[in-house]
């Protein structure tokens, strides 16, 4: 099809996802409306069981967002002033923001430049007497290298909290995201692979005591009603969100397969266009996502790397092709964290990733024709 007749390519097309399941979703919403049970309740309890089972965990605790899931998990292990949590500087703001919100200090360790995930090789040197937890992020749908992280945590008696906001269903040597650390934290923001009709999240764990505490904390630390053992928050998940997510969960594996198919097709199209030659032969090459070989990559984003990002963005904008920079400024350089004392150059791999990476459309309904248009635009740059 000539370029002039191609329609625009959105970064994400939720309407295409919704159309085939519209009647199921509407029936689920009607069910909640008829029940008039909107906060927690049977729908949330059912979703907690289903997501826990899907994630190979014993317990799921529904939360109002992925951010609140991280906050509740850290509150459950009493993270507070004077404590340190080791994490990555290359992630969404909530990863470090939740640490700061509790009065603790984020201690950053640079990323592996291939996977963009926390590099285990740098963790041990960052541990101090104030370290309470390690918070790896399974960025873009690929899990961090968890075995060495778990081993380091065990040697130093530290808690591991998996930020799995972008990685539901991802696997590491047969184990699902959220099942390896003491806690897993998920987001159901609409753009996620399993997305609701608004904010939502979940904490997973295999520890019954931690599950019970997280459940109390999400409801003002209250149990029984009007009796408060802890100072918690209002982190409760709405029944309407749970009902929608229960329908969508049935389709998640097929949507993941579509994302994986599209990732493979991008790689083929880039290779056919001569865009993936080694940088030593072509400094204008495109580096597609690196597969570490850990297992199932669920491609919440398809993030390429290019030294000509500005030129690529110009072409994508001109052709109405969706794209996004995740993330243009690493966390250690955010103005609100200036008090932590980090400076440009402290984490060169994270800073390079922030300067060179670009997310392309990868949603399951994306056609080969539309992907070819994306690759043609990049080739033109």
C-alpha cells in the first residue's frame, strides 16, 4: 500500500483490544452495578486468587495502583527514615518515589546496558548497615537476573521486592514475575499488558504473614473494623476494576503471544532493511531489544536503541507513528531527588539508555503492514 494511503499508527490501540470483548466487559460491569458492592468484595477476592495463581504465588492482595502496591510492600517491611533501598535509576518514577515517600533513601546501582535492568554485579558494593531491601525492576517485560539478586539478599538478610509493573506473566527460568522475591508488585494501568479501565495494582507473595500485613495496610491498617494495629493507607482496589481485569486475564496469554510475534517480525523487518548491522559497520544501525535468554519476555514495550533518535522521532512524527521515550531523564538526575547527592556521570549506562532508547508500537493487534510503515520511517531517518 502506498505511504499516502496508510493510516496513522498509534503507540497503543486499546479500542482494537476492547472491540472483541466488549459484551463480556459490559456484562461484568453490569454484574458489579447490580451487586452495588464497589470496594473490595467478591470480585476483588476472585481476581486476587486468579492473578496469584497465574503468577505462581500463594497470595494476591489487590491495590489501588502499582505505585500503591510498591508503597504497601515497603510499609509491610517497615521501610522508613534512615533506611536504604537498592534499586535502579532507569525506571518509572514510582520505583524511587515510593522509597522517598516513606522517608527512606534510594541507593542506585547502574543497569546492564543490554537488558536495561538492574546489574547484579554492582549490588553488593552498595550495601550498607542501613540497607533494608533490594528492589529490582523487570523493565519493558523482561525479568531482571534474579538468581544472583536473591543470593546477595540471602547473604545480607535483605528483603527483595520485585517491581513487576510491566511484566505480568514474564518468566525467569520457569518462574513467573512476582513469585521469586518476598513481594511482587504489579500495575494494571490501562497501558499495561493486563490493563484496567483506570488505576489498579496488586501485591503478590508466598509469605502468609507478609500477605496478612499488606492486606491490613491497604485498608488503613484496620482489623477488625475501626481497630488499627498499623498506620496504613487507602490502597483498596475497586470491584469494577477487578471485574474488568478478570475478563481480560482470560485473554492475556494470547495477547502476549501477539506481542512476541510482533517483536520477532520487527527484528526480521529491521534486518531486511539493513538496519541491524553491527555498529562498527554502520553507526546508524538500530539495536532491537536484547533477549537475555531467561525465558518468557512479554514485551510491555518494544524499545530500540539508536544514536540518531532525534532524526527517527522527526520521521515518526511526520508519518503519524506513535512512539515514546521511556525514560528521558534517569531517576538520579530528577530535580526532586537532588538532596540524595547524585550527579551526571554517576550511572553512565542509565544515562546512555535515557539518551538513545525509543519505544515503538508493539500491541497485539498491530499488523505487518503497519509494522513495515514503522520500519520504513526509521530507515528514512
